[in-house]
């Protein structure tokens, strides 16, 4: 499937790379098909990757694995929200959180309250609201800066 995107131009997406949200994303119920795009120009940069909509090619949002900034992230989730994804195991569970990058980059944050849960076997996903008292805007700039400095010193 060929898609013209705002950020990456025309890209070719293989069918086995399409992630389906039966209920859409929170706030975007009509967006049901997505893929993950890694920025080849900046591999591994800050751990930020792109969640590209295939329903609305102009929409892509930065996401990252929550454990990159909160190593012990393991929220409490209502199992009923995960049932539609199929049987989840440690091997097929992939969790992402959305990244907000405002004009003042030092205010960059991730949403720990609404993670995206993907079953990599079924390619079904759901954005859920966790039961724990975690931040919707968890600041990450200093964490990423420290990791970058640590890498540079290696």
C-alpha cells in the first residue's frame, strides 16, 4: 500500500505492518489504521518514533516506548480493555506512549495515562486509560538529555 504522508513523503507500507484500532484512537475515532515509522535519518534519536495514520496520511504523532523514560512503567489496566486484542504475552505485547513536543522543547512530555497497547501477533491495538495515578504530561526533556549525554560519554 502506497501512502503520501506529510512528514515522510510517499512511502510503501506492507500489509503485515498495518496496525488496526477497532475503536480508533482516543479523540480520533475514525482513524483505525496505523503503521510505525522509524526516522532513518535519526536512528534511535531520543527513542522517538512515529505513529503514522493510514486513514489520514497528514496525521502522524510522535510516540515512544514508556520504559525509555520510566523504566518501571507497569500500569494497572482493566483486562476488559485488552481482551479484544487477543491473547497478550510478554513476547507480543508492545506499549507506546504519545509524545508532546511544544515550541519550548524543555516542556516535552509523554502521556503515561493513555498508553497505546499493541498485540504484535494480531496487529490489533487499543489506546487505554490506566487506572493508576500517573501523569498525562510526564516531563521527559531532562531524562532524554541525560541519556544523550551519557551516550556521548561512552
